[in-house]
């Protein structure tokens, strides 16, 4: 499971920071929410961490614009 920490609109894309086991994410990964909506990772953008031990827990990805909200929970489809 991934938790959406923040969302930033960039043109027709969204920069979405996810918290979870992010080493499993790659370009083209499909994610879904509890309602069954599917989201596709267009690009894994960068890793974000405060402590070196957290390097795989937070990652920013690019997605096509959608109605995803901060606090949402996503799962690998």
C-alpha cells in the first residue's frame, strides 16, 4: 500500500509523492485506489527522504492528471 503525501499539478501531469515500499514502483506501474480507479505511473521522478534509512519509503512519481487527493491509499494493480 502507498499513501499519497502530496500532489502538485505540472501542466497536464501530476507530481505525486508516495509513502510505502517504493522500490517496487517503475514506469508503467498501474495503481488502484479503494474505489477501483486505476492510475498509471508515467515516470518515477525522484526519491525523497530525510534519513538514509528511509530512502525507499518516499518517492515522487508523475501521473496523468486525475482526481487523486492527499491522504489517498493506493495499491499495485
